[in-house]
């Protein structure tokens, strides 16, 4: 077994290359928009505003109503662009110091390195609700729970920025909208608790966890 340090490629946790996201499932509806979707929406709103104000370069309006509607459209476009920049900033912050190999590859590929998967429940009043899955990896020399947490957070931020519609990565439990994940030490390994407050997303996390465990 190779020794792994911070910022090096985690071969035992490698996965088919994902360009920042792992793909969504039709079982879980889209939540939020990616950078590209925000920018596309902003472009549409800018064009609509220009259509309302046809004179000159599209910035002069000849009625109060057209002027007001164009202003609202431009404000919406600005909000979309701000949201896109916020996603990019979050990704840059979360992935700072993470090696490209770790940033671009999911930690959930080799089933042989996954020791167990189990349902994750959370307290709800006097009972509990099903919330996702706990995925336990065997220990890897040089890898800490803190560093694996950073890699997981980087993936979550990249998924949000790039979007979730990558069917070739449909088994990645981190790439479901609205998901969070916490890494804790688990004896001689690491437990990744992948959680969602949405019932459909929680069910999808569990489905993917079972599929990745079944891999050779």
C-alpha cells in the first residue's frame, strides 16, 4: 500500500474522472442552479431587457413601464451573475490546497476499499428518520479524517458549481443536490456520513452507497 500525504493522489479512493460533479438521478429533482445555468439565465434576461428598450443600444426606454420592466430584468441578471460568482468562490475556497487528482476524482470508486455501508438515521422528535448512509473506508496510511473531510467538501462545492447532470457518475453519493457529509474516525478506518434532510435524496444516497459497495 502506498503512503498518502496531504495534497497527493488518493489512489485507493480514485474514481472515474469527474469534472467537478458526479451526476444526478431522476429520482431526485434539480435543486439550485450551476454556474453555467446562472450565467445562461443572466444572458436571457439581458436580452429581454434590451428587447423592451429598442432605441439606440438597447438602454433607452420610451415608456415608464418598459423602463421599469427592463430594470427588473437587469437586476435579476445581476443576481444570477452574483450567484454564479458565489459558487465559483465557494469552490475555490473549498478546494484550496487540494491536489488536482484529489479534486477531480471522487473518493467513492473502489468497492474493495469500502469496509461497510449502513443506513444513517437522525433523531426526529421521539423517534428517528432515515437520512442517508454511513460509508466506512479502511484506514489508509497518511490519510486523516480531517484531510478526507476537506476532499469531501471540495467535491460538494464543485458539484454545486458545475451541476449534477453527469449520468456517467450516477453512483456518486456526494453529487446529489442538498447533500452534506461528515467524516469521522471509525476505529482503524474512516466513516463518511452522507446526509440529506430530503427523503428522496436520502433514499438516493442509500441506493448509491449500496451500488458502490457492490463494486469489485
